[in-house]
């Protein structure tokens, strides 16, 4: 006898978990009026992407003239293009001005500090707070022992506003500009920590960007080789240390060009950066982040050939996903195929390099002489049925579900009546997602019944997504959504 189980299980991930899957669509010059005959760089987006702050150089309308670096802001229109570009007059002066971060509530901007009235008096960063429709006078943000030499330096503050990355040349740097990190400590910031010589080279490393999970660093460099003048790389942080990093990886020729590419940032679906690939001056470009191939795993079990034997086996096939894969069986083995198995239930979790995970349960039986059966008790079909309700966006059995299923198994384990499992979702989310989720609910319910003594040969099932709701409603209440988020277990005569 052989048993086959096939399961595709794609978990919802944050952008940082996809950090190692770097495949992108063809680059596109940002639409709207942000890009001009001048040079645009350092894109920083508001939380909902409705506003884009950027730096513009070589524009005669800048406060200090064409050679000045000014802060500009643009608003996204209904077509997704950024238009109505204007200087942030409250924050622009005749020195170099730029935004390198924005708070989650969009009421604080992180800035290059050039507001002391004298060039190079203070080299560092500052913050400005929103007051109505204006911005307050910037206040210096103190990073102890920060010592910047020369005019080339930059910063990046992460989404959580507890890490500032710094690029600059100073005492102890390896090359023209090195990358450092300063971490929030109470109300202040730590002294800069050099990121080490895996990241830093004798060339320059600039325009750092840290993933939301603080595990992936993106930066531009001319010291790691590559395609052009400066390429964008990423490196994976090794544990909790800020000085231990994996070997930097080039983002490839979709992002990098034979010219200058820098000031990279990413959202859940897009990446943005500055490049002069199509001219002498840089423009802002973007590309779509392509979705990793879905992880699909199948297993086929072969029963033990003799009663109480140990020659059962399970063969696994893996399709899609992003290698390398991590495989963990409940019996401790870590290979795709396992042999020498006794009768019993086995489970495996397979994870790929970008965090997708599949979980499969399979039962290995044995060929033993038939045991005389006690005549089955004919059940009351209607009374023996059960309905369980799932939590929102979950396929896992909660405590109430388990209690109901225990009662169902106790009442029906000794009968031979067929069982049908039918799973549903409420109408929130897409049809595709709801079909997938209802299938997972069906599979978990069937798996529970089999593990607790009901023969799988008695069970059939289906999954209908949001079709066939128990309660049809337009503006559903939470109670009505819950009633539709159900799995029914019925006995079939």
C-alpha cells in the first residue's frame, strides 16, 4: 500500500525575509516630474508613499544656485506618478540640504545638518518637526565621537528609527568613505561602530539602506568590483553583531549599470535608486520586486511490508522555492527521503532561503492480518455532524476547534460511516488567497481526524474559499464573518 500527500504552503513574509531573493523587473525611470535636466538622488518616501522627498542638484532655482543641493518634495497623483515638485523652503538654505529619513508618523524629518550658518561648522545630522504646514528649525542630533573629514558623507535612519547608518571618511577609515552604525541608547545615540572590512574597502562605500528586519544591508561601492563606476550590493548580517557580515553580493545588471548607481531603497513591492545610466546626471529609477517561485513539496509513503516491521519509507519531491532548503522530520532526520520506518505518523517542515515554508503530515501503515471487527454502531447522522470556526487569516486549530473535534472523534471513531469535510472562508481578501486558505483548513482538519484514529479512507473533503457562505451579507458584522469562516464535518450515509 502506498500513500501520497501533496502540499503547497506559502507563508506571508515581510520584505526583509525576501532580502536574499533579488530578482527584479526591467528598470523604469520614475514617472511624473521628479526627474529633470538637473540631478535627482536620495529618494525618501512617506509611510503610504503619497509624498517623495528627494535631493536635486544643478538646478538654477535652488536656494544657492545650480551648484547647491536642495530638498524637494513631490506628491503622488491618482495615476501613481509623482508631480507638483517644489522645494522645501523651510529647510533649504545656501548649503547642502538633504533628507535621509522620515518618521512613521511623518512628523519628523532626518536631515544633513547644515543649519549653523557657516559651511562645515558642524558635519552631522539634524531633525526637524512638522508644525502645521511648516517645518521647525532643525536641531542638531548628537552622535558622540562622530568625526567627519572632508565634504563627502551621508546617513540613513531605519524604519524603526533606532539605527543610523553613516558613510564618511574619518580617523580609522579604510578607504575614501566607510560605513558605520550608531544605535539608539535611551534618549541618545551610541558612538559610531565601524562595520568591518568585509563591507568596507579601500574604495568608497556610500548610501547605506537597512532592511526592516535589520538583517540585510544595501549599499553602493566602487571597491567590490562590479559592472560600473559604483554598483549597489547587499550583505546579510551574521547574528546580532554589527561587525560580522556575509560577503557582499552584487544586485546584478537589472539594477546596476556601467555608470553610477546608488541611493537604493526598497518597499514591499518596489526598489528605488539613483543612476546616470541614461545621461550625465542621475535620475531616480524603480523596478518591481519579482515574486519567488512558490515552494511546493510532495511526499509519497510506502507502508511496512510485514506486521510490526521497519522497512517503511517516504520519498520527497521539492518543486519551486529558493534553495538551499532546510528539512526537519519529527524523527530528527534532515534528508529529503527517509527509510527504515515503523508504522506511525510522520511530519516534516521544509523551509527555503527566503522564508517560505511547507508542512506535511503522512501516515505509514503496515500489512497485518485482519482483526475481526465489532459490528459498527449506526450513528445518528444529523446529531454526529460538527462545525468549527477558524480565526481570521488562520488555518490552525484553536482550543475550541480541538474540543469540538475531540467530541466528534469520540462519537465516530468506531463506525464505518463516511465523513465529508468542507471548508470555507469569509469574503475578505482575494479569491486566490481564500481558496488557498480554505484548502489549508480542510487539510488540517482531516489531518487531526486521521491522527486521532479515524481511517483516512473514510474521509473526503472539499474547499470552497468564500463561495457558499453560511450567511449572505454585504456589510457583514464580525459575527457574520465568523459564521462564514467555518469547516463542517458531516457523516455521509
